[in-house]
């Protein structure tokens, strides 16, 4: 299965298209240059996924996925969008292999998504709680940055 993933030339493009189906707002939020970077990053995702499948150890994909989080932060990419990109890879990779190997592909990707969920709690990935933000700003009277 790992050799199939490495040999599938159209897998990054297919994965990006699948991510666009999962989250239709991705192409609107990111310009063409960022989308090319996503395609480039898929090459490494595929390599790490293939390693995880070969060795039956999730840490190849999980450790690499966590190491790229600061890079995505600098690019102003939300972790929810990274999860959509990873789920797009999952959909495309399952389509490449036989149906019996679907669980082999899903296990390391699920482990990666679980680790990325931890990083989604950081500021910038969500709107947050308006009441907590109101209190945190010192009751926010006369401060229009609260709302």
C-alpha cells in the first residue's frame, strides 16, 4: 500500500480537491500561492503516511504533522483548515488503495487529527466566547474591540 501511495502522481491534486469538497470555503480564503504550498506540503504528508503504513507506527505522521504546525501558524492557516486538508488526503488515499486497506490508512490519519485538535484551541482558530472576552477586557465599556 505504501508503494501505491508513493507512486500515485495525482494524489496531491486529488487530495486538495477532496479537501475543497470537505470545506468549500478553503479556495476563497487562500490565494493561488498558498494553494500551491498546500500541494507541495502534500508530498511530505504522503511520504510520512507511507512510512507510517510500512512500519505500522503512527508516530511518523503524527510527529511530522506536529512539527509543521508552527509553519502553518506563520502562514496564517487555521488548524481547522489543516484538518480539512488532512481529511482530504485521507479520502484520496483510501480511493487509491483497495477497500480492505482503508483502516490501515485511516488509523495514522486519525491519530494526526487528534493531535491537531489540541492545536485548534490556540487563539486565532475560533471566535471564542463573547462573554469571557467581555469580562477579560475589563468589562469593555467604551471599547468596541470587545464585540
